């Protein structure tokens, strides 16, 4: 079994167990992830995308959120999925972000988050050629649908992403990045999770 499938099974197991153990009536805590995990089943060059979110409702309708996330990408983030050129290799990014999620009316919410990423750059022969740092900022607008006595939720959303800091990019990658922007608007999202 590949490492991608093992990590995916671990994330799903943690989420399922948190649902089974959810006995607290207040349910101030939540744990979740993103359906982008399904991209790991892509046949060619999977993104190795993993995400685990934790939220704590410190006052009604206001959450502190922490997100552990990693992914691998082969083209600039600003034009991801529509880039005319790919990197001469890949970037693996690892980060832990913190943010604030605010609910307004029923399930309508916004989340603002900052995630510092440690980046590793690899050439086409899968040799590491450098390390870098990226600060990734995100504003997410969405709606939370709750199920099973508010224990489970699904959050369709749209995100506005901006990375003002991106350091130590190898020249061969920088040449491709210079033709791209440092933001990505209207990124669709579909988070899911459990409250306990």
C-alpha cells in the first residue's frame, strides 16, 4: 500500500473515531479535512495532499482554527491547473496555519488564516535542490451544513489566497514563477468534519 493511501486512511480513521467519541453536548471542538484529499487518487503525479483541521469555539459563533497541511505541486500556484509551463521538477510544502472562523447568520461564515510553509524544491530527477519559506494568507467565505444533531458538517466555500513572501526559489523555478501571479482568487473548497 502506498504512503498516500496509508496517510489518507490515518486521517479518515482519526475523523471517524472523533465522531464515535463525541459525547460533549456543547461540542466546542471540531476536527475535519478537505475533499481535495480525493486528488491523491489521481493516476499521474498525485498532489500528495493531506490536511487536518482542528477548531475550538471559544465564544458562540467564533472559532480558533489550526490546520496542518502538506502538498506537492508541479506548476505555479497562481495559475494552478491552467499554467502554460510546469516547473522543472516539483515543490513539496509543509505547513501549520492558524486562523479565525466567524459565523454570522445560520451557517454563513468567513475564515481568515495565515500558514507558514517550509518548502523543498526537487529537480526532474527527484533530487532536492533547495529549501524555501512561503507565507500563505487565505480568506474563505462559505456556508456550513450540519447533520446528525450538529455532530457532522459539510462546508462548501470559495477562497481568496495570497502569498506575499516566497523565499529561496531556485532560478529554474523562478523563471516559471515570474510569468505567474502571487494570488489565486475564487478557489472552490469543500471541507467536512465532526464536532465533539
